[in-house]
C-alpha cells in the first residue's frame, strides 16, 4: 500500500513537472517573441524589448548642433559647461552624448536619434534648448531691470516631482541664491506685487502670454516651485531652466542643427559595420558557449541554458525600465559577460556534480552534494557582482554606469537562475530520468 | 593541468609583474599615454562633398587616403550642414599637414578649399575618468570587506592585492604597448578587475571546501588545498575566457579603431585576470598562509616548551 501511495505521489509530481516544463518553455517562446520581434497591434507599433533600449551615437545616426560661444572662457569653465550639458542630456534620456569645442569658439553637441520623424523631432527640440540663454527671476517684465536670482550663480539643482496629477519643477538654490530669494520676497511684499517673471536669454519666458509660467511656491530657505498638469510640458521647462544655468553664453541666433550619419571607420566598410560586427561577435561567442555546454553536460547543459534564456528575457524587461542605459559598443559586451556570469554558478555546480559522480556516488546524490557545496559560491558571486555593479552604476558615468547597472542586474540574476530556475528544472527532470549518460556523467567502473 | 609549488613560484610572478609595471611607468614618464580624441581631443577634418555623387564612396576614399598618410582615423561619418554635405573625420593627431590635405583633395577630386581642419577638445570630461577610477577603487574596497567576512583577513588581503595588481598591470600593458587609450579601454580595465574578483571568489570557495578534507591528511597543508582549488577552477576561467576571445576576435572585424581597441583590451583583460587571480594572487595567498602556519607552529612549540 505504501508503495502504491509513493508511486501515486510520484505520478502527481510528474504531472506537475510536465505542467512546469510547458509553462517555462511557453514563457521562453512568448518572451522571445516580445523581446526580439517588432509587432503592430491595430494602430500601435511595438518595437520589441531589445529595440526599445536606446542606441548610442557611436552605433546609430544622430543629430548634431553647433553653437557659437559669446566671449572667451577658461578651460575650466568650458569643461564645466561640457559636463553640465552631457549630464542634462543624460537626464533626458540622451545618455552617451558627445560634447566638445572646436577651436575654443564653437560648441558642438551630438546625440543619437534613429531616423524616424518622432525621434528626430525630439532630438532637434532637446538641442534647441541649449542656447536658450541665462535663467533669471525678476519682479517685473523689464529687460533692463536687474535680476534677483540667476542660473549661473544661484542654482544648485533642478528637479521634477509629481503630486495628485500635477507635475512640479523645483529649482533648488545655493546659499547665495537663498539670500537673493529672501530679498526678492521682501521687495515683493514692500511693493505689494505677487507676480514673478522668468527670463531666459534676457527675454521673458515663454514668449506667448498663454504659456506664462506661474510660480507655484517660493520658499525662502531656497526653493522655487513651478507646476503644470502635462508631464511633457514640465520636462521641457526643466530642460530649458537647466540649460539656463550653463557657465558660458551661447549665441541664440547663430546655431546649426542637422543630421549626422552613423560613424564608420574602415575604407571597405558599410555604415552598419560596427553594429553588424558586434552582433556577429555576440551571437558567435554565445553560440559557441551554448554548444560547449550542450556537448559537455547534455541534459544538465540544456537545463542551464533554459535558465539562462529565462534570465535574458527577465534582464531585457528590467533594462527597459533603466533610464540610464543606452546600447553602445561596450554595452553589447556587458550583456555577453553578464550572461556568462549568470551561467557561471550553474557551470560550477555541473562541474562539481560530475566530479562527485566520479567518486562513486549515485546521480541523485552527486547532484544533491554539488548543490550543497556550491550554494555559497553562487550567493557570494551574485552578491559581489551586485555590489560591484551598483558601485560602478552610482559612481561611474555613461558607459561605466551602464556596465555597472547591467553587472548588478546579472549578479542578481545569477542567484535567481542557479538557486531557483536551474534547481527547480533539475528536480523536475530527475522525476523522469536518472540515466547518468543523459547528463554525460561517466566514471571508471570497478 | 595540475598547479603545484605555488609558494616557490611567487618570486617569479613578482619579478614578471614588477618588470611589466616598471616598463609601464618608464614609458608613461618618457612618452606618456596615447589618448584617443574622446579623452584628450585632437583634430576635426571637414570635407565638403556636396558636389560628389556617392557620399559613402567618398567617405571610404577619404578614410583610406588619410590612413595612408599616417592619420589615425578614430571617427568618420557624413553629415548635412544646411544644404551642403560634409565628411567629418576625427583624429587624435594634433596637426594635419597641408600635404595630407592636398592628397585627400586629389583622391576625392575636390579643391583644397573644400577641406578645413580645426582643433577639437575632448568629448569625455576628466570627471568621467576620475569617477571610473573612484568606482574601481570603491569596488576593490567592497570586495575586501566581503572577502574579510567570508574568508578572513589574510585571504582578503591577497584578494585585494591581486585585484589591484590586475588593474595596475592592465594600465601598464596598455601604456607600454602604445594602445590608443579610449573609454572602451577603460571599460576593459574594469572588466579585468571584475573578472579577477569573480575568479578569486571561485578559487576561495573551492579552497574552503577542500581545506578541511586536505588538512585531515597530516602530510598536507593549506597550500595543497589552494593548489587543488586553482587546479579545479582553472578550466572554468579558460572556458569563460574562450567565449570572450571569440567575441573579441569577431568584434575586431568591425574595423572601427575604437572597437578594435576595446576588443584588444578585452583579450588582455582575460589573460591578466587569470594571471592575477590564479597565479599571482594564489601564490601570494599560499605564501601568506604558509607563513601564518609557521608562526602558529612556533607559538605552539614555545607554549609547549
């Protein structure tokens, strides 16, 4: 009777295992379709998870702008302006922009923009804010009147927040700015005026009276808040104010904004040579790794690859939510190494299980022992990668930040893939077969 | 492959590492680094090709001619400026001679007045490099703390030293091989550091697993356990490296100099990380463990007497 019960329970487990396998492979197939295939639903175009990640200007076409500088500036001021422009553009999803000066007279800014109408128009708009001019806050709309607060001397940071359907741009001032703000409110009270005027480049901003900016709140400790109901509009104002804090002055009437084609470097190469070579490199290296895994570990290898595939789909989902990630040469490699790091703990476990089997243990015991022995290896590798990645993501800039964020993601996935996915799949598989040959486990029989 | 006598090999590894780092320092002091245009600026060449029929073909011709003239072409692309079309080439070379401009003009069949040059600044701020170095240092410190908690002070010291060794050695080799120092190379250095950390963890975990079994045998010491752990982990490192090598070698076919430099730095990173973790780091660890064991033995014999 006990034996029948055991058999029944094993059969039930097998049914659940089959359901589990169907579910896992369904997730992989559906996930892969959404991850890599562009689709159209009615009037909506879906570009795929992989395509949704922005591309950097070193592998795709872009838009550039050249601005004439007014006056001459020290190298320090120029460097500060260039860093500030890159950081503002990165804030608005143009991660790997190129900003440099030509002969110390012209400032050139390049950002990526795929050649579709919306991306191009957004890129043009973003660049057109750069030479908007200095941000100032005044008590009246006279251009000759001195300002109380200006972007160059008084602004610390400009942030966006949302509350109950309204979006706010908050300008945070430094100590000198806070003092000026106090003076402004005192003067406003004395003149019983409640209107504050924003100036950009010496002109009231914006030009149209319908788009007039209203100051939501002035806090004399050093913040000025503006509010709008539309987020896109709020972002535009934030960008305009941010560029209004540059330490250099750019000629508002002398600019060139136009399209540039993707970068190439070899005489015999086509425009897409870099991206084609990188995709070929990724596919070939990962294919070689998959073939090795399948040949060396057969069923175990197939299970580890299944876990890796699930992790890739999950990583693509998360990467779409990472605002500071943009595909460039180094980012493509970061994915390859991330996938290898996800697979590494599983490889160590498979390798250990094979060695355990050679000592004379059964297949089940070898796998159990290997799981036990490599548990901490997986956790430590995952945690270390996560910590190192987070440090690089927080401290580093541009490609170093993308490398860090992706490493941290794959560090977490390494733990998930080995301890949850691979372990689960292995348990389900062992319900159906315990044939060591299918796992490529061999030993010299005594 | 069986790894043996790690403690005796430490002096050879030290000699190799110190020599390579010294060569790097000498080259750095005498010739400096070879920075890319994105890090230190250079020259931008603009060629008006509005009259040319095929922009891509003109671009190829211009790039090929500039390379023949010894100009390092880091970026080359076409762009529109109002109603005109231009080829833009960026090079780390600080000057471009009139002869070069003339030969490019001849190759393209345009007037020399259609070609202009201007000096350009770096596209990557020094803040990027500073923050990258700070990031790597903080990573090393974080790893030191994790290793201290898990493996003890001696192992954390050898892990920190091997990580710093990998970073320093990468810098040195990049400098004395006169590789173009790009942001990709900087990422390559970060990859070497991270690979060294991961390899170290794999070896230390195996060592922890072996150490109790090995030391039960009175004829064997912790050094044997370390050697066994390295022997066990080395194939894993080689497999990971092989995949990265395939990526790097295929990637080099892109022809873009920035990509080639990145791929070369990856090849270097795989070799240096294995050397730093499995050989330099573990021989250091073996020596430290051996010394610690001897000190403990001496203490015990003193107490007994």
